[in-house]
C-alpha cells in the first residue's frame, strides 16, 4: 500500500510539473478566408495582444499545395511548405530560412496513415516532433519525440465565432522555429474543415 501511495504521489507530482511549463511565447492566429472544398486558407499571425502582425501564411493550390510565409512588415519570404494534404493523400516538405547560417533548412511532415485521428511527425535539422489530438479537434499538442516533453499547443480561441476563426498558439520551447507550429496548425485546420464539410 505504501508503494502504491508513493507511485500515485510521484505521478501527481510529474503531472503538476508538466502543467507548470514555462510559457515562452503566445501567438494569436487568424484564419483570413473561408475556403471552398480542397482549397487552403490564408492566415495572419499576430503577437499575443492580437494587434501587431508578425507573419502571413499565403496559400496556393494548383498541381501541388503551397504555403509561403512572409514576415511583416518586410514581406520577406522566411519559409515555404509544399505537398499534398487533401483527402487521403499526405506528402509534405518544408524549408525555413536560417538567418544565422544564411541558408534554407529542409524538413518533412508525415501523417500516420494507420491512425484514425490525425497524428503527425516532424523532422527538421535533426529535431523530431510528434503531435497528439482528439477526433476533429482544433486542439493539438506538440511533443519532442526523444524527451517526450510538451513544446507547443494550439487550438481555436472561440468555436462560436464562425465569421473569423482565431487560434491561440502557446510555445514552451526554442528547440525548433515557431514557423513549424504555424504549418502544423494550418494543415490540421484544413483537414478538419475538409472532414466536417464533406
């Protein structure tokens, strides 16, 4: 019985410590347009106040789906995402500009096709992430695959405001560029829209 109580206390302590992770940054992200089936949304990324624009995600859908990320106000391209993430097809690559190294670093996002709910894994510059979410939920948590620690989470701020969908993105780690979380949010949001509209 003492061992059981000790283990229970240990589990509660670990959960408490994880829930008290240090919040490094918060973004407010607006979906800018209502899209038709198989079209991608555009997004504007604001600081935590929701007043200052930091980035824009601009999509195009032709033979291949593309999202270009530009900074604001400079309008410099800082990242791009390419691939297919509609219907049952999923193949996505991305590239992020590293100012310190003055070069583009490529990454890949994969979807576990065996899972019923969307579950993604990310590989970028020898860093590995994976996601967890509930069925048709905008809420998603992102974990470092090796340490299994929560590094970011996002979800709709208000489900009842259908005119302007707003997300909150919370980041707890500097392990990877924040843009990777923007990409995960955009892909997850698109797939939820696709699933609920069909």
